[in-house]
C-alpha cells in the first residue's frame, strides 16, 4: 500500500503553507481574536482565492471536486497556523453533507456554488458537540435531530454564546424547533451521513492537532535556542533536549496513523471508524505532550498573553475534546480490537477487514 502523496497534493500543500506563512502571522491572529466575531472577512476571501472553499465542491457546482485525502495535508497546515475560521465546518463537513444528502437538487444549487466562491458560512451541529461553532455568523445551520438533517437560518434559531478557553472559537448553544419544513434529510440515510460527519470531523481535528503539535514544538525549540542560563542556551541541556525529542517522536508516530485514517475514509474502508479514532487518540496525545513540554521550556511566561505559545496551546486543548473525547474514541477502538472475532495483525492492517458494530454508543 502506497501512502505517499502525489506531486499535485504536495504542491497544493506547499502553496497553502507559503500563503499562511504570510497572511496568518500570530499578530494577525491576535487582532482577529479581539474582534466581536473573531473572524476576518478579508482572510476568508483570500482563503477562497486559494481554492480552499471549493476543494470538495463538485465541478458541476463550481468547485474542484477533490477527496478527503486531498484535505488532510491542508488540515495540518490550518492547525499549524491556528486559522481562526469556520473553513473546516463549511468547506469540508457541510459540503460532505450537501454532496451526499438525497435532498432537492435546487437546495444544493442554492448553497454549493456560494460555498465554493467563499460567499457562505455554514455551521454544523453534531450531537457529540453540544455547542455549535460559528453559529452567529452562519448563513446556514445544518443540525442533527433524531438522525435527521435539518437546515435553518440564523433567524430560525436562538443562540446563546458560550466562552471557550480558545478565544478563536466562537461557540453557541442553539435552541430551535424541528419541523417538516426544516428537514432536508430523513433519519434512514441521515444516520450514515452523521457517522460520516463524525469520522471526517475527528479526522480533520486529528490533522490540525498534528499541525499544532509541530507548531508548539517549533516554538519550544526556538525559545530553547534563544534563552540562556549559566551563559549557555537552555536547549543545550540534556533534559530540555529529551523533552523536545519526546514530542518529536510522538508526532512522528502519529502522522502515518492520521494519513492511513484519511485513506480509509476516502476509500470507504469498513474499518475507517476505528482508524479515525486511533488517529484522534494519537494526535491528541502528541498535542498534549507538546503543549506541556513546550510550556516547561518557556517557563512561567509560556502561560502569559504575551507569549505566542499560549495561543496554540489553548487551541490544542479545545480541539482535543471536539468530535469525541478520548473516552469516546477508546470505546470505538475497543469495540473493534477486543472482539472475539477481531481480525488483527499485519495481514489485516491494510486489507480493509471486517468492522464490528459499535455497541453502547448512541447520539443524543
């Protein structure tokens, strides 16, 4: 099995990296954080110009028509630069729902071209996330109710803001009344769609957590090279080297697991839910370790507002529990690997396998 990315995917990743390096400096992030909306219309427009909002939209609706695998490297870059935008919900998760819902074609024609052009924000309310991100700025909300998909505008819901440790996240409790008029997908196909949203949401956050892991590690390495004690950079001390090396090892082991999960989702492997949960667990572990050790390297100042590190640490902590915390994902993995008829070992790792039904996990 070849998990290497092709030249086009790598070139697109490099282009996004160069763009974000210029357009998403920490100083810009701080300015956006301190606004009421926490969002930059100018940045959103530039992201659309780069083709990110059109990446998953089919060509017939003005998009590029790429797959989950084409997103994974992009998500890592979005995590590395901690982009404070609803790009993942709108251009990845909402587009997945719209692409696969057996709804009126006119509804897709209404929203998919607008998303591709960067003219629409969509908030997605999954039952695992009781608070909906960016609901206040959303032109459309796609919400779960008894496995159905409901589409509402801001005027049809009541929003209550909820503070987050990560100031770049704008979270809201959404109160609304389901009806036939708001339902755009019934429960029968809806259950599979919401499972797909869960897998893709957890996968996207896994990649972003990996990007955050690398960013926090880079900040720790830079600080260790500049800060001196006893006339020497603290990075020259063995204990500091070991702390940072431990993070690098965690990140190195998490990356192929995330890429395998992306391949499994893109190709609809039966074991994709297990692979996604494993990726989320390993990415979360790497990010938590990177946050802890980078803060140690910085000393007490790592917690302060003046340090760039705190921006990425807080985002990692927030994303770690979104689309399922560690307990949820351990249950999903356990349902697969601890079964009496589990097919494990090297011969089954890349063969698709047979996925056991996940028991005891219900939405709502």
